[in-house]
């Protein structure tokens, strides 16, 4: 069969192929098998007997880490599949290259998503994603399980850093940029995890989510709706349950909302073993057979690693023959699979060799550097402790071991749980090391002494175990140096292994900061550098520090950008994409909650104890900016369904003494209407760069969709509208107002409810 379409793509017809396939062969196309080895002696039978539609390297971990050799092995596997599988249909291969192609030795690793959105620069993210895609194509992979559009809510959750923000629109825009970057370079993206995965009730991975319809439609769906406008080739379903149903069993979620309402036309893939999870995790069905039935009927087209692929295929055949699944549903699923494969390009070029000939040189390190640099967020800087300057003298660098790249890379890097997944491996991503970068950034007479914590993964898979190797040495050195830099954070982790009960830093790190604060002289700056993709650390630790720089999980260029920011070669400009609560007892804490929430959620200002440690959008600079002349055009909108955009303009001046980038943000305060409005909402932003004394007029476009709410009573099923009222807009310390005269959906074409 391959002969016909491989030679001449123009004669290719998906329906033509479907007509020729047996039911068993169709069921095979719905299977995605995991490749833990390239040894055909071991895995050849899968192709002979199942004829799977796709393969994957789970957990960002191919069987080997050499990109060229991976490409060679994949060619052999593809050849074997075409020759030996029942229908000879080419396979596609998927991988989790979620922050660069961090699956191969020498990879350029970009910051993980929570850092990326601190930079507020979707164009740059687009470039990073394009670069990731080219690297994937070089090794013969045309499908990336990225991006995640899961809105952030709970920092205890082990996957927090994989999401962009707690703001739905920021998340949606970033996810969109990634999709467009991947797909423009010829790699199919996979928007995940649709939907409600990131709000597990107790902060534990894959725990149940209970989400009101209003919250679902106001916060959880919007990033997906936004990202779906870029037409990602595939979507992955959420493995958790929402409101009492596993999402893999929810026809409303997967078909009514995803396809009919949001217009998705691509491939819907399950997450890892999630058909089996309906029985084993959710206790929703009593047999695997029932799981297959409800999952396929709900809309799943392809099943990622069904624990027993042969059984899955036989069950699909049996369920169709016994009338439990219609053959037309199977045909629809296979049509989505084959169309998807066609967009990966495997019908024209089953070996995906064509792109290899078209690889242009990539300025990967430059993009990785810019993205990491823009994301750096200065949380605290008492008495202008930072920058240290290049003449600081002797620096003592302690805390996490900066020569170990695992910390700045995080999970999903040459292994699921981070580099080597707990094993020693020979491969490593491209890496810049903070100690040597500091030495380079300082004047030659300056010195850097290091004494790092040792990090161990203990028997309970606790990635937060550390020891201070030489406590007395630390006291002595700290008391004799001119500046102390302590690197704090957490070890690499992924999924449930990274779930934490506390947001405080690990005890050893807290003790270390205490010791350092006691040992250092009053005039010796004690600077914290945080390497974490989520809020970790509390005031008890941070109060002891003079300055605190958050680097998130910055990847390859982490060491270099941190060093440059510390000495003042560059000026931090990132803004927090999430709220930093005082402690986990204050959860949930998200800035755009309804304005009646207690504690961090409260709209009531100035009550002691009610504010988070750091607000969403917080981020200091080494220079000062002044805003003036704010106007909103138009400042009155008669009907948001006719006019759905306004523009906020203002003048920004750098009133300090050095160059700085500034992310200008526009927020809305609540108006009064049919429902309680969120206490603050980010309406728009722009990143500019200003020399000392320079002024710039900035225009921030605002789509009124960002002001929509779900009106009506508690059910939350009515069409969304921008409610009539007067909205105060906040731009730094300035404000202006926007009046909406009639309640209507923003934009004409979207008026349906549920
Ligand atoms: C994760 C997905 C990932 C898949 C493949 C699952 O456990 O939930 O995000 O794409 O594994 O590695």
C-alpha cells in the first residue's frame, strides 16, 4: 500500500486508505506504543502484529541520547514497520520536547514555561519553538507533546512549572506562540491537557478536580480556546477527573466542547495509559473493556501506550462487532489519525528525511539567552544591594551545586525526572555554569569561592534532600568574604514525584540561610538566587536575605544570565506570572480570583496579613520608570459585540541611571454586574527597552474578551458577556477608566452559551 502514496503524495486519499483497512488494522492505527528500546528483536512484534499508528519516547527519554543515531534507528524502525506491519502505513513518532529538544546530548534547553511567561515575549518564544522543531526534525521526529495550556493554581502540584501562568490569557498567548513556532517549522504540536488537569483538589497530581461551570468557562477553557485558534494538529486529554467524571470518558468535554464548540479538527490523543486509569485510578469502570468503550465513544482517537496493545486492538474489534462502538466512530478516529500523519508529512516522506536537507543554522544559544535573561525576576533588593558591580572583591558562592546542570534544567530533560532520571548518564545538555560565569563577569582581581550543598534523592523519591558538607567551613568563609550568593531552590522533578506538601524551602536550605545570615558581617550583602519553577520559599527565609533574584528553571543559559544580572551587566525585567502566597495554608491564592475571597484572594486593600508575599506581576528593576499621560481610546464602548478592541496609550520614562527593559501592564479592577468580578485582570502588556532618561509612547491593545464574565445564576451556563459598567484600569501607579454601555459578548461571532 505504501508504494501508492509514498511515490506520489498527490494521489493520497485518507478515505481511500480507510476503505482498504480491516477493522483490526484500523484499531492498530489507534495505538501509540512506547519505544524504550530500538532493538527490533524486542519490539519487532509490535509492528508485525499491531501495526501501530504511532510511537513515542516517553518522559523526554529516548533509548539513547545521540540525535544522529536516534535518526538512524528511527529510519530502520520505520522501514521495518512499512515492510512488516499488516497495512504498511508509515508511523509518526512523538516526544516531550517541552523546553527545547532536551532529549539529546548537547541540547540547547530553553526556560521551562513558568519562566517563559515572566518574560512576556511571545515573539521570542515563537523563535525558541521554531528552533526546537528544527532540532526535532533533524532526528526524525515530527510530533511534540507541547505546549501545556493548563492554567496555574496550586504550587504544591508537581507539574506547576510546566504551565505558563495563573492568568488564562497570558497562558493562551504563550501556548499559541509555541504552537505557531513548532508548526511553522514543520512539527505537529500537541496542546495539553484538555482540560482541568491543573486544578487537582488537593494539589496532588491526577487528584480529582472540582470546578464550577463558571470557573471552567472563565479560567480553565480560555487558554485552550485561545491556543486552538492556531489550529494545533493534536490535543491531549487530561488524565484526571473533573466534577465526577474522568475526562477521558467525557463526551461533553472531548466532543461537545473541544470539537463542536471550539472547532478542533485534529487528532485527539489520550494521555499515558489513561484508558487503564479509568479502572485503576478513577475506579470508574470495572473492566478495561468498559474503559475502551467509554474512551473511544467519548472521542479519543489514539491511545497512548495502552498497557497491553494487543488486548486494546482485540477489544476494539470485539466492541464494534458487538455494537458497543459504531464502525463510523472508528472510521472518524482513524481519519483523524491519518490526516494527522499526513500533516506530519509521512505520506510524502515516510522516513521524514526531507527536512534534514533543509536545516538552517540556528542561533539557539542567543534565543535561549534572551529568553532566560528576560525572565529573571528581581523579587527583593533592599538598599540597592544588587547589582554587586564588577569590583566586588571576594564572592562566596554556596547553596545548590551550580556545576550540576540538573537544577537549572528541571524535569523533562534527558529523562523524565531530570537529567538521567536519577541515574548517572554520559549525556548532558548544553550548560553554562554560574561559578565560572561569575568569574568571567567580574574584574580579574575578584575571586569566587564555592562550597555547595550535596543533593541526594532518597529512597522515598524525595528530591528535596540536601546536606551541608562542611558547616564550619561555611561559617568561616562567609565571615571573611565581601559578598555571599546563596543558590536556593529544588531538585529536578516531574509529575506526581514533584508534588510537595509545603512551599517552604527544604530544611537544609533554610538552615543554611540562617547560618549565613548569622556569619556574614553587616556590610556583607547576602544575595539569594532562586532556581525553581514555582513559588518555593517563605518570608522566614527571604527576610534574612538582602536581595533575591528568581531565575525559574532557566536552562542552558541560566549560569550566564544570572551572573550577568548579579554583577549588573544586565538589568532584570521579568514579572511574576503567578502569585507567591505567604504559605501553603493560604492556598488557593491566585490574583484573578473573585473579589470576595479571603486572604490573598481578597479585594480589600490594606488589611494586614491579607496580601501575598509577592503579587502576580511583581518584578523590580535596577532603574526607575515613570508612567504618565494615560488614555484609553475609545474610553466609552457602546456595544462590545461591535467594537471589541480598545487601546491604552501612555508615556513611559526611564528616570533612573541605567538602561532597563520594562514590561508595561494594564489591569482592570472589577465593575459591578450580574456576578462578582475578578479582583484584578491583566488586559494587555508590552515589553520596551529604555536608556536612562529616555521616554517612549506605548500603545497597549486590549481585547475586550478579557473583561468577559459568565453572567446568570450559579449554574454558569449562559453566554459570556462584557458587562455594562465602569471599569477602572490600572497601569502602574496611574489609572484611567473604561465605560461599557451595554452588556454583550466581545466580538460578534461568539454568542452561544453551553
Ligand atoms: C504526561 C504527558 C506526556 C506523556 C508522554 C504523561 O505522563 O502526562 O504530559 O506528554 O506522559 O511522556
